[in-house]
C-alpha cells in the first residue's frame, strides 16, 4: 500500500513537472520565434519603406518608423513577459538538478542556489528593458530608449554569463553529470552544447561592444563596412541570447517525457 502511494505521488509529481515543462516550452518558444522575427523584419521593412535612408539601419532606427515600431512594441513587450515566466520554470528545473547530485561541490551549490536565482532576476530586468526600448523610440524618447537598450543588453549578457558558469559547474563533475544523465534529467552532450554556445554568445557581446565603440570614431562614409558589421552583429547577439535559452528545453523535454 505504502509503495503504491509513493509510486502514485512520484507519478503525479512527474506529471506536474511535465506540464510545467510544456508551459515553459510554449512561452519561451513563442518569445524566441517572435523576437527573432521582429529584430530582423523591422530592419528589412525600414529599408523598404525608407529607400533614401543613407546607411544600414540599426534596430533602434528601424522602429523609429511608427508603422514598424508600434507592433514591434506590442510583440516584444509580450515576449518579455513570457520569458520571465518561462525562465522561472527553467530555473526551478536547474535548481533541482543540483540537488539530485549526491555530493555537490561548492561550485555546484553556488551555481544552483545563487547563479540560477540571479538568472531569473536578470530576466525580469531584461524584460523591463525590452518594454522600455520598444515603447520609447527615436526621436521623441531617445533617452528612455537608450536606458531600455542598455538595461536589456547588460541584463541579458550577464544572464548568459551566469548560465554559462552554471553549465561549467556541471561539466567539472563527471560523476555527478553521469548520475544526472542516468536519472534522465540532463544530457552531458547538451550541457556541453549550452556551455560552448554561451561562450560564443559572450564572444559576440564583446565584438558588438567593440564595434559599438569603434563606429563612433568614424562617419559612415569613412568606414561603411565597419558600420555594416555593427548593425549586422546587433541582431546576431540577440539571437545568440535566445539560442542559449532554447537549448535548455532539450533537457526539460526529457523530464516531460518521463511524466
């Protein structure tokens, strides 16, 4: 009788986790697709609508066109809200992962108890930035737009850095990672993929920052390729943030299947 109750409780818990995993996939999947769609489409639409504009537009310049910026604001703000909930669910999963290691290292305990909660907080800050940068646009609200842009990029970059460290903490303990794989909650291959994707994303952030500073040293006619590299790297950085997030769902799907 006791064994049956325990089995039923475990099955119910896995079913609950599976439903949360599915909800996170829906929310984050919507946000990933929507944000990627708008950051690339906005620039192309601006180019089509403004053929006389003299240089490649940034996303900020593209959404200064009200016909582009108004729907951009609605969908990006909604995506920011969805990401907070979706990342919160992911955070619960990744905090639980560390507790399943029999003898977690100090690094792993720090990763599970500090880094993952910090990731959730940073996602909330990032969502505020997403709302500000999309709602307050050039030329009327330049200062608020820039505050929103900096808030989004800094928060999201720090989030990726912390999550990359989290995956590094798991990779340092082969025995613990093997146990997690045997329990069906993580795959060493995907932990490694998230770690290296995080490193690539961090590299893109550094490159983008360097281009951001360098483009202020020259006028567009003096260095058109530099400016083109800058405006091209911007959406790539955002896409890399979202890719790191999307890769989390591979392992979360494993939990859902066990439900």
